[in-house]
């Protein structure tokens, strides 16, 4: 179980992995790898990504992942530090896929500023995994809905960002998970740190990373009261603790 203090390095309400990290120079090529696995399931996964008919995450095979600004056979534009705060390699949500000159490229949402920034990797440098769940947050209605295989399984009234500290909108994903025992007075029983950041806070601990986290205050439900995070009443938040890393989180105005 992660210590409560760890949240200060994760969520705003917090930092991200760093592109072009020290000790991993820009343009570093990846070690030579075996030919890509052309099994039928992989072909189906790539087809689903290109058609927009399924969600997938990419799990890096190495800590420093070569990345390109666009699919290109030239040396990588930079390397990305894929290590998450808990020491693993966090899954990154796949945005698109292309095949060029026999090489499959994947466009990934990166858990760094600005929100929505992407980078391209070669399929051979990651492991593809499906995600059968998604979370949708409607800020105007202040409602969170969890879907499993397209079926809504949980629906909660939630607290959202106050007018001065709005919750960011767009497509994000669960980047890190933090449990609290005993419950944290501000973050409740659990926090799902997201890949995105507050649109207005950058000097907050963790540089303003957004999160879906618990709250002991039932009165937060249905109100615009947070610094940009989505507050979920603790009894409801307990139903989200099994949400997998990499789960898409779509936040709408």
C-alpha cells in the first residue's frame, strides 16, 4: 500500500514523467529487437485502434522509450521516462495506430503537460493490452459514470472544480493509484491520479496533476468545490478502487 505522503508527488488537488530525461539523450535509438509478433490477436488490436472500436494501452518494454513526433524511420526525436512514481512502467493510452513501410506505429497520450500531447512509438517497443472499462465525467451535470464493456455499472454525483480552479476537459487515463489507510482527510480512501493537469494550477504540489479521489464530506457531491480534481464521496470511491491503470477517463464540459 502506498504511503499517504506519496500523493503530494502525484496529484493536484500533482508531476509527471519527464521527456528527454537526464542520462537518456535525445534521439537515443532502442536496442535491436526481434521481428514483431504478427499474431492474429495483434492484428485485430491494431485494426480496432485504427477504427476507433476499442481502447488499448501500451506498456513500455523499457524505462526509456524512444519516441517520435511523427511516424518516421529516422532516429528518435527524444526518449521518454516511462517509470511511474510506484516504480513500475505505467500503461499509456493509445490514441491511434499507423503502418508505414511494414512498421506499426502507435500514438500515445503522454502523462505530461500540455494536456493532450502525444508521442509515437514503434509497436515492438511496447506491449499492447485492451481496456474494457472507461470513466466519463460530465462537469455540467456533476456526474461520474463507470462503464464496463460499454455497460454503465456505477453512477455517482461528484464534486468538481470551482470556477476559479476548473477541472480540465478532454481524454485522459488513470496514471497511478494511491490507497489511504486510514483515510486521508483531504483525499479520502483512494485516489486515481490522472494523466492530465489543471488548466490553471502549476505551482501546486505535483505541478497541478488532476485526480479522481475520495472525500469524507458528503456535501461535496454535486457542487463545484475542488481545486480541479473530481471528488467522490468515500463510500462511492470504494467502488472505483479496482479500476485498472490506463483506464480511459473522458471529462466533458
